[in-house]
C-alpha cells in the first residue's frame, strides 16, 4: 500500500476489514459467509499491504 493522500492507510483498511468480518462472523449459526467484491478487495489490499511491509522489513534487515 502506498502513502498517497487518496489511498487509505494499512491501519484504516485493517480496521474496516475487521469491522466487516466481525459483523459477518457474529452470526454463529451461519455456516458460510459471503463477501461482496468490495469486501474481498479490502481483504486483498490488506494482505498485499502486510506482504509489502514484511518484504520491506526483510530487506531492511539484510
């Protein structure tokens, strides 16, 4: 994820994703949950941001 002003921070994406998934998982009787395209994009964005952060950490450590 980038630090451009029009892009949400990784923390903002994480909080949004946590809120979405928390609501969906709150129904303990549901065997499955369904994500919208936007929700899936949040998940992917967060995963990409975490991977980018970890890769940068590894490069900095080397």
